[in-house]
């Protein structure tokens, strides 16, 4: 099973979302020459739903990788806020997206090693 970097258009696509997709694709081994795969609807392949780029060099045994201390601390803090809250995380969405992006970038540094 390979790892893919994907962006779908189920919500409005912003420049920030495209920037995050491109950064993740580059961290996954994509270059400026990498061709995007189109994600299409199962029942109607003429309906585009997004783009996909396979991450290269992800084969091999799973291993532990170091997580930057600051990122680990921020994720712990976020999980604590979610766990102790009332269940409504909409106010935390931007912070969650930022942490997700940072975690993905930290992970993708180890792809292919």
C-alpha cells in the first residue's frame, strides 16, 4: 500500500490549501515535473473530485522517527484542549490544520530513508 498526498474539492479550495498540498507533495518526493493524478467520482469518471500525487520511497518496515519537541508539545496541548472541551472543536479548526501540516512535514522528512 502506497502513501498518497491528496487534495479534494469537497470544500472551497483556497490558495493556502493548494500551498499545503504542494508542500506536502514536494516533501513526499514530487518535483516540478511530477504529473498530478486526477481523483474522479466512482460512478462517473468524468466528474473530477481532486488531485493525487503518490509519495515516493515509502516502502519498507515501519520505524520510529523523532518528532520535534515543540511539535510534540503543541499536539499534546491541542489534544488536551479537545479532551477537556465540550466537544465542539470548530474554534480550533485553524490550529488543528496548522498542527496537521507541521506533523505531515515532520513525517515527510523521513520518507525514503
